[in-house]
C-alpha cells in the first residue's frame, strides 16, 4: 500500500483543497471518504488500510475549512454563499482525479456524520456512484428552519466567520461545564480516541454561522421526501451506534432507511451497533465495523462485476 498527499485547486476559488489517497497496485474499485464536522481525513487511516487490503483504492479530501484545507478560515467553508456546493464539487473532482489514476472502476462513497449529509446530497445530485455507505447519519431536526434563519441573521450582522452561540448550542452534544474529556465522550467509548480528539487542534473546533447554515440547508434537503426519489438504485449500507446522539439513537438511520425503501430501493441494509456511540469507525468494536463494511463491498459491489 502507498499513501499519497496532494493539493488540488478548490471549486470555491479561494485556494487549494488538500487530499489523501491510500492505493494498491491492482485496484478493482474506488472508495471516497467524506469526513465529518470539525475533523479531517487522516483520522480514517486505519480504516483505509483495511479497504486497501481487499483491493480498493481510497481517496479523501480535507473538506474546506478543515485540516490542511483551512484556507485561513477554520470552521468556514467559503467566504461566500454556497459552501456545501463547493465541498460537493471538490468531491466530484476527486472522483475524476481517482479515475484518471486508476481507470474507470466502480465508485463507492462513504460519508460520516456531516459527511453523510454530503454523501446523500452527492448521490442525489451526481448519480454517478455504484454504492453508498452512510455512517453516523444525522437525524431530522425540527429546528432546521429556525436554525437557518438564525444563521442568516448572524451572518448579516457579524460576518461569514463569526460563531453564533445559539447555533453552537444546537450542534454541541456535550454538556456545559464538563471537562473536555467529558464534553466529547459522546464520540466514542474508546477513551484513547476521545483523548486524541481533545488534544488535536484540528478537531472539535467551533463552526461558523455560515458553515452551520450550509449544513442545516443540506440536512433540510436530505430529510425531504424528494431526496430518496433522486438517489439512483444502488446498494446502500446505513450504519450507526445505538447511543449516537447525532442520529438520535437510531432514529436518523432508520428514517433514511425507510425513505429509501418507500421509493423502491431494494438494496438497502441497516445495521445499528449496540452500545456504540457516534464514531463507529473509532469505536472499541471497530474491527467488527471494518469487517462489515468490507464484506458489504465485496458482496454488494464486487458481485455485480462477476
């Protein structure tokens, strides 16, 4: 396996987007990972190695405002409207880059948390993938319209990079006054994972009002009844932890599962991992999760090539 790091011109016109790849000599498929809010793609290194072992090349961006793609505004996608569209276009061009390197191969998109919203939007917009994996999916939120209104007002009065205390509260699953370890204990049962997250300056940072607006607009889109109708008839694997507050302890994953089934998608699988928290790829039973995903790829994607 070979790891590579590279920069590409970002679609937001403000600079470059940083990307990573994990590649083998003779791949039969391509997986792109879309990471979550306030983290970055190299946190998926261990999982990417498992994918490469089954002959799959892996690619991932540090989304704009994250990791090595901060562009001078950590926690903000762009200094103009349409931030999520820029992330989606960067994902699209990364698939193009991968195909130029590896050839025309089956493409699988895996999105975690905020990345699952991006993956859902990508599937319904570009329709050019052969498989979709949704991890730690975000549950529908009855406050989404109010949150968008709050964000618009805050941006108008304080600017794109400003942080709204109200929106921060809506997206913070820790408790006020808790120690950092307690505040972020919802991400994983593995205390070593939580400790590394807390100590990493590229994790757990505040999202700006503009980034929150883009995320809530995306959530509104994918929780609409029209979303599932626009997703191609491809295999979909929805996975989450039973104690994940982002998915409202299984409510969110089940919602997307039902929406897809109701629109005729017959290759949809749902699995909830008992006692797991948000980052199931970084949970104490992550080897089980890795095995389930690699087995699903082999069974649902590779079998189509035979």
